[in-house]
C-alpha cells in the first residue's frame, strides 16, 4: 500500500515517540513492542491493547492527545502467545519489568477480552484499577470458531489475513472511517504469520470471562451503533455482565472508534487519587471539583 492518509500526525508521532522492545520471558523470541509516553512519575498509566489486526501504533492519536493533556500512556504490541494463561503471565512480567503495580487498561476487541482475562487472572492480587472495553466481548464462542482455533497455526499468512479482512466494513463509509480502515489494513499487512495465527487463536480459543472475579473494577463499555464485527447479542451480553458500567455509545465508528475523549471521560474519576494517570500539576483544584461534579450527573455518556 501507499503512504497512509493520516500521515502528517502519524509520521510526526513515529519520528518523536521511540518504539521500545522488551523481553520478559525465558524465550527471547517473545518480544513486547511498546510506546511509553507522558510523565514517568505517573505510576498508574493507561495501557492500550490492540485488536487482532492492530499494532502498538494504531493508538497514535490517543497517545498524542492524552500525553498533551498530561497523561502517561503506554501502547503495546503482543509477542506470540498461544493461550490466555501464557499471555496473562507474560503481561504480568511486563508490568513487573516496568515497575507498575496497578494500571488502567483500554482494550479494543481482542485487546478488551485479554484485558478482562488479565484482571481475572490477577484478582487475588489486583493489578488492574479500571477497564475501558471498546467493541469488546466476554465469551469467545460468539465467533463460532472455537473448533478451528487450534488449526490457525497451520494456515498461511494470506489465508489468516483474509479471515481478518472479512470482518472489516465493505459497504459505503464516510471518509474518516475509510481512512481508518485503510490504516488498519496497512497495519495488518505488517504482521507475520505467527503473530496473526496466535492472535486469532486467542480470539477464538474456548474461553469466557468470570465476572465475579472482577466485579469491583470500574468499567467503561465503548461501542458503536453502526456496522462492526461485534453482534448485537455480544453487546447485550457485555451490558448484562457489567450492569454498573459507564457506557460510551458512538453513532458511528465501525470497528475502530478510537476516540481520545472517551478515554479521558473514563479517567476523570481517578483524578486526585494515587491511581490518577495524569500529572497532578495539569489539573487545577477548581477543575477537579467541576470534573467530580459532572461525573456524578450520569452513568451513561452519549
């Protein structure tokens, strides 16, 4: 593909925020790639987990905007892991390496499912302070592919990419959504066979979230009213699973509605606490009072 259409901001981002590579497993082929931006004094940052087709830089707009407002943001790209327990153990080691005791997690699609599984995995010694779940799900059986999950490793890359592309919007979309789809196709092309196969395995491997283990974690559910890979039934299941969750409903956005404002709305509730993801000097006492007052108005963000 040619140069992506979001190139001005994206190219500036790639030139100014370094990509780090970190190994935390005994297997040195398992490499975490990440962007860590914003004040290092923040010990409870917001971490972004991408969908099957995503790389760490798909969240470049959020990184640029949120760090400009004083937040510390980390965007990740997973190593090759073949089951959820292996992922959770590797992610815990990464947080230990980064010396982060607790974090806020924003997960898109598969990233949201893995965020929930990690919160569940660490429920006896909590590492997750809050969750933002974007177009995500709580049970892999919704994709009706649990029976093929163990065969993805055998498939060639072109076939795996075809499976992923089948979930992308194919009808008429507005120019911004078209640019987002083009960008995600470009990122998908950068992934190798083992990366795609392992992510699809995690996406479809028979598993579900145990809500009683993470019921005390603040949750924001972010979804769209237009076409996406997530069925209405899957969305309804998420609402039932988290009846007290804040909701950010977007009229449009498709599979990739990564909007900075929704992340900021979610994080406001932690300002002024030790779990704030923002530099305290960036928030005045007056602003903090206004934010706290506005957060009490409604549980649902329209």
